[in-house]
């Protein structure tokens, strides 16, 4: 299965990058920009195309959606080629002046190309060494609440030909027969990540769980490194040490990308955050001095496209981009008096006035959106504080976040980077963004109340998501900190009269040593165990993906479900989803009746038949109402994975007591009239529903 995994990952990477890259290249943007920001534009193209086809009732295949996504870029490039034919071409640099880095076989290698190779190589190595090695097989999966939706949507997309954010109902087949357990209606769900995984699954014929892991690998190894490479080149032009140092920093933060792969897991947020560095880079490039108006307009247009993609991935990524860029906007507002030719005291007062004015405008827009009715359900959602205020402040200062340990070295590098940024007027906004992100984390993890809602509401006031914001803001300052260490090593080598090559080697060795320390796994020295921050990251990933440990759906239950599928075929199987079978439809193909949690017991959404079946199915032999409900939905079998155990102590999806909701299914035994046991292993049963006269 591993060859299938890597084939699916490469397919997902191509699907994620190519359409957007072609579209941005057709706009005239250089290759580094098109590659770095392409994924965001891709999600927008897929979202718009799939939504249009869904509304028109036109089914799509994965290859068809990819082809339609690539079409605008291909047509645009062809049109540009025809328009330029016979004309003198004036090359736009977009602020990227060619920066020679080294000579290879007589050819000069530029910083942009070399850094691109380094970032992608680092992404592949780390994604393979950390993420892939944490998997218990290519199809292992995290058995937590959010993954029920993720896996079911992948299966629904791949099977229906509807990849839109309004499509992909997990009960579409049952709804067509009038047998769905819930009354579903069109509703918005940001499903860009699910569409990408479903496209990979459909193309290579992979199971949903494998496709989900492959999509995550593609984002880790390709999409995020490309975006970080673009951002580093945009922020630090002609500074190769800082740019290359970023390759060591981009995946060093535990909260993002790693913790989002187990908390929830928040795959949609993970995918959206992977597009943030590229979008931030576009906006930062657009605000630089010396650009022609048409180049600036192209960059801002590209930013608008990538920002709009957040509608299809996760909207809070748009607020993440706004948060990160707000200090830059204030800083550029302070530069307006100088651009107008003001001098002396007038310029200083004007800079303060424009800066304060910009800050007030940004805060006003922020507060207005907090109270905007369309966002009320998100902003008003509250995660209670998990730490005291002092504990949260200490955690922020030491980068001590759940699931990733205490990253003291990384915190120190970020502090050095903040000092470096504050010394350069052009980079001060990076220090402000990072400091504000830490403040937001303290508020989200250590407080409750109105301030938390106003500041953190766009991220559901969730400290885990805000910690991801810290990671995104920390990448540039960590890069500066690493580069400062490398420059220190170069100066030390210079004092020792080292050659230019020796000084370069000293810098490279420093960066390599820092990277080794940042990504050091847990070490064992005989009976002693030495934990490390990144060892905790890898350990958390491994623990949640361990298929052999007791869980909601353990190894024996998964094997039993495969037997059920071979016996039941397409027959509808009534199940109790909280026994772990909620994962059965998406992972084994069993045609289960209850494929979701929460909504199936909602008094507003549950169907009348499902209520009868949940609460009274054991009365089948004596109740005409139950018989009518069973006939209405066409149920043929009943599945139990934890017979006699209404509460599974190993389950990670039992968030509340639900005994009464499922008593009609839980009460069925081998002696219950109307049911015949066709499979029995331990506490696992498959009953055939017998015809009733």
C-alpha cells in the first residue's frame, strides 16, 4: 500500500499546485510567486467550478475537475504568448531582483531557484521522517470526533461526483430513497481539503483513510514549503542566509502544522493555514516601494484570489492573513508623510497620525465583523480557558503548547529574531505580529469573557488554532534568529582568518546543528529516556495513529466490519455509531444507516423513522410501528460492536451520555425475537432482520 500512498500524495500535490500556478503565471507573475501562492488560487478554482457544476446538476470526475481548473491558466498563457509574439518583452521583476547564490558547472544558480529546491527538499524529508513514520500503515487514521465528518465527506465526494462546498451529503444515497436518518438541507461547509483528498482517492483508487493521509503529506511536503519559500524571499530579498534559514524553521513549530493533524483533527484549518504564507507574501510584495502600478495591481489581484479561497478551505484563514498583515499596513501608513515629501517635525507628527488612523480603521473593521450577524455562530462559540492567566503567559513565552512540549530553543531563536526585526524599520511589523499572536494565545488559553470573544472569536476562541497563528507569525522571526546565529558563526570564522568558503561552511554547519536540535527526536540512553519537544510532536502523532491500541474502533472491530461487508453487501445495516461503527462506512464500505454523530439524535433534524429505530428496534417482533419504520428505510441487518457495553472506556468520540438515545439497538441480544445472528465474535454481532408477518 505504500506505493499507492506516495502515488496518491504526488497526485494530490499536482492537483493542489498546478491549476493555481498556471493561473497566476498567466497573469504574468514569475515562477516563484506562481508556485508559492498557487495552492490558494487552486482551491478557489476548484471551489467555484465544483459549485457551478453542482448547481447545474453536472457530475464531475477528479480528472475532469483538474482539467477545468487548469483550463483558465492554459488559455491565459496561450493568449499571453500570442499577444507577445513579435513584440519586445519588458520583464517585470515584482521586487525579485536576480540574486546569484552559487556557481554550478559554470552556471549561476539564483537564490530563488536554490531556495525553492532547499525548501521542498526539507519539506519532503520532514514530512516523511515525522508524519509518514508516525502512521501505523498508510491507511491509519485518528479516531476523533471531527474525523467522522472528514472521512465521510471524502467518501461522499469520491462517490457522487459533487465536490462542492454545498454538496457531499453523507446520506445522499439514503436521501434519494427517502430513508435518511436526518433531514438534511443545503448548508455551507468549507470542504476544499476534502475535495483534494477525494480527487486523489478517486484517481488512484485509494481508500479514504489513505487518501486523507496522502493529502496531508502533499500539503506538508509541497504546498507549505512552497508558500514559506515565497514568503522568505519576499520579506528578505538579497539575504540568502535568512532565506535559507527559513527552510529549517518552517516546520519547527508544534502547533502548526503538527498539532492540527491530531487536535480535532482540524484538517480544513490545516489546509487553509498552508496557503497563508503565500497569500501574505503576495500582499507584502504589493506594498513594497518602487513597483510599477500594473505590477502592484497584479500582486493585489493575486492576493485577492488566494484570500477568496479561504471561503472554500476555512474562513478563519482570511482573518489570519488580516491579523498577520495589519501591522504591515500600519507601518506603511506611517511612511505616507515621507512619500509626500514631509520633513522634520511635520513628518514625525504625520507618521504618528497616519499610523494611529490606520490602526483605528483596522480595529473598527475587526469589531464590526465580530458583531456581524453572518459570523455570529462562529464568534460566539466558546472554548473555556484551560490555563490560568499566568500559566498562559508562561506557555506563550516558552512556546509550551499542548501536544508539542516546551520549545525553549525555538522560543529563544524567535526572541533573537524579534530583536533583529526591531532594528530594521522595514521589518518591525514582523515583531509586532509575533508579539500580538502571543497576546492572543494568552487571552484564548487563559481567560474567558468578552475580550476573548472580540480578539479570538474568528478562530472559535480555540487556543489550539490561536497557537497555530503563533506558529505562522513566528516563522519569519525564527528565520531571522537562525540567520543571526549563522552570521555570528561566520564572524567567528572570519576572526580565525577562515577563507570565504570556510565562513560559508561555518554558517551552514550552524544552521544544520540548529535544525538537528529543533527536530531532535526523543532519545534513549540505556534505561534513561530523554524527551524532546519534537519527540513529543512525533509521539503524539504516533499515538493517535496507533491501530493496535484500544480505541473507538479497534483492530478486531475493523476486521469484523470487513466480514460484515462481505456478508451484507449492499444491504442497509442499522448500527449504533458510538460503538465505533460510525467510521465503518467510510473505511470499510459497509452500507451503514447511522454515519454521523450528534445530528442523528437532534430533535430538530432526526427523522421519525430513525427515532423509532433508535429507541424501539428491539420491539420489532411485536410493534407494527417498528416494523413499518424498518420497512420504510429498507433495513436488512443490525450491527453491534460493543454488545453489553453501552459505554466504551477506550472511545474518543463519547462526548456525552447517550444510553437512552440508542436503547432500542443496544438492547438486542441473540434471544431477541425478529433477529438472527449471522456473525458473532466476542461482543461483536451482525443480526439479520427477519421478515415479520
